[in-house]
C-alpha cells in the first residue's frame, strides 16, 4: 500500500500553517505590547539660544545673553514596577554663561524638578506615585505611539496647563522625516512671586507678591510618527512680573525668541527614533508580511503534495490488469 503523503509534505503544510497563524499574532498582539514607554529611561536634552535674562545681582534685565536649558529625564524603576506605570523624574535647569558649568543643578539660574507619571502604552498622564504637578493633556516630553495628523493637547509645565499643538506637515531633522506641530501661548497669569517692591514699580513697599505672567512666542516640535519621540524642539518663552492687579509688565525675567535642541541632542534623538521605530516596524510590518507570504507559499506547496499522495492511493486498479510479478 502506498503512503498517502510524504513526511516532507506534511512538514511543509504544518510550517506554512504555523507562519500563517504567527503573522497576525505579531501584528496584533506582539507589536502593540512592544510599543510601551520605558521605565528605565535616562536621557538629557539640551536647548540653546539667546535672549534677555533678569540679573538678580544687578537687579535689571540684561539682553543678549546666551541661554542654555538642560532637561534631564530619569525613570524611577522601583516606583514604576510597583505601580505598573512609567514614573519619570524630570529636572529642568536654565543657565546663562555666568552659571555654567554648574556642579549642582540647584546652582542654576532657574531650577525646576517635577515628576511625570504616564501610562506605558497610551502616554496619558496617570495621577499617582507623588506626581507633581498635576499634569494633564495627551502628551508631554513625548507624543503617544502612532502619531496622527491632527491637533494634540501638549502640557506646558511653565503655564501649568495644556497648549493646543496643530499638525503642520512633515519636516526633516538630520535627514530623518517627522511630523511637525506648532502652537503658541498668549500672555497668561501663571502664579505669584515675592519680590522687592522696587522691581515692580512699588518702591514704597519692601516686599510685594507680584504676579508672574508667561507667554510663548512659539512652540515647534518635530515628532517621530511611529514612536512619538520628539526629534527636534524649539520654543520662545517670555516670563514677566507685574504689580498686583497691574495691566502691564514691570520687569522681564526671561525673553527669548528661540531656544532649540542642539545638534548633538537632535542626532541622539534621531538615532533612538530610528532604532525604536525600526524595531516596531519589524514586529508590526516586516515580520508579519514575510511570515504571511512564506506561510501561504509553504501551505500551498504542502497541501498540493498531500493531495497528490492521497490521489495516488485512491486511484483504482482496473479489472484484468496484470499485476507485476517478481522474476528470478
């Protein structure tokens, strides 16, 4: 009796079926679970530009200063594992040449530590784990995965609120294409600060709880579409002081048309975006398509060979047909 199918045909059919099942699993199950924000992040972004800065020693605003903003992001792994979210501690410092290099970030002209807790998959803020301040919106420091061509609510930590960033097309950074978003902030009261009265035109009062106002000449971000990583950032903050109830600025704390990622920061951001985007593309597109095509081909070949073996078994022997005999 002839065999119905060779072992090789069964192997081909089984392998093809396995690859056909694997393809959608990679695209719909594995890839989404790989697109998560890290908990062990340790990154530094540096912005530079020129502008006016209030000199606390001279008690006046000094124009034409070189400004360096350094933003350090470090993940708290222990709190992240305990909460199931990404817990990132963020330190932002602002310096002029007079305060650089600083041995301690507390020596900076402006020092702002805070904590951002975010959902690892959606990048939405999560309110736990001693988060400070109460961050809202759809994005901060980075966008969600799979960025869409639409407006996003971006958290502005100086404003203490969200800013609408609108999609403006694509732009290349270091030869790598990203989505460009822009927005601005009109003059908005952002808090209060105790200062000598003379700074806000109240010389008769030694201390005044002045109003701090903030605006932004323009926010521009270029974002990797697949990972949501910011590969270039540019901003133009203006911070001023007004007397209580005043309608005009009495002192300028900071005013710059543009501070932007340095070339080194751009290159590092692009390198990481290429790496992470390539890994997600491999899991979500390249491997599923390859597995689907290969699985289909192998399944067809294996199926044909199995069917051919069965047909040979079932072919009837005609009556009167002499059977082969062995001869000596």
